C-alpha cells in the first residue's frame, strides 16, 4: 500500500498533461482550413514559404513547440506575422504545431 500514493501522483500527473477537451472533428477541419487559407496567404499555398518562412516539417522540426505556439498566438512584432490569440486557444495552437510538424496539414 506504500506505493498507492506514488501511483496516484503519477496518474494525476499524466492526466494533467492531457488537453482539457479534445478538439472536435469539425474544429480540426476548420483549423486545417485556417492554416491552408490564412497562413497559406503568407507562407505559400503549399506552405513552402513566401512572405513568411516555410511551414514544412523539415524546417519546423528544428524549432521548439513552445516557440511556435507563442509565435502563432502572439505574432512576431516588427514582422507581418499577426497574433492569432483572439481566434485560437493555446490548445488549438498546440494542435496546429503538432500537425504541421507531422506534415498532416499539407495540401494534397
């Protein structure tokens, strides 16, 4: 029974890292469209770069998730990159970063 508190603490820690609410399939589709349409306007229709840098996995894989999430939410002052925090939650920004790094949002 001495291991029960450790097991409970481990379980709580694991659960605390899960998103509070999973994104619905509809919201995921909306976010994919946002990336392809809105982000694609500056980062290129195939996300290979344009006014903004490439959003391909080869480039993003070298960057920390937290930096990318912050860039999405806060923008980049002094550049054309706008903040999206009025439209996206931190969880949605995390989802976008994960999908971009996996190449899951690339147009077919």
